[in-house]
């Protein structure tokens, strides 16, 4: 993931541990998808053991892991920016990078 946005210069990681909240978002997305896949697999294989159905439900989920990872981070950025739109919570490194980006864009 880029440190600042190459288009607008937005610093994605405002502080150390910034994307910890995206892990919760990823968990929610994963649980939702796995529940849907489990219900579909249980409907298609009614006599199977529940553990085998869960394993069968994970097969279509595995290719979606990179998308879940990416969209959980994007969702977290949107949520966090809505709650705190300014960069007041950014750490010193992030503020330094932001100043450098603004000076590069100005020249």
C-alpha cells in the first residue's frame, strides 16, 4: 500500500497501529461472507457433516481474501476520516511526510 496517496497526497497511516480497526472490519466482512457460503454449501450438500460443509464454504472464500483485506482498510479509512477529518491525530513522521508532499506538489 502506498504511504501517501499518489494523487492527492493523503497519508493513509496517520499513526502507528492505525489499521488495527481495519482488522475488526475484516473480521465482520469475513464472517458475513463465510456465513453466506456456509448456508449455500449446507443447502447444496444436505447430508454432509458440518465440518466438511465449513471446509467446502472456505473454498470460494479463499480467493476473496485479498479483496477483503483491501476493502477492510478502505472502509476503515472512510470511517476514521468521517470521525476525525483533520490530521490532528497524525504522528510526527506522518506530518513530516505530509509537509514534504505539499512542498513537492507546490514546485
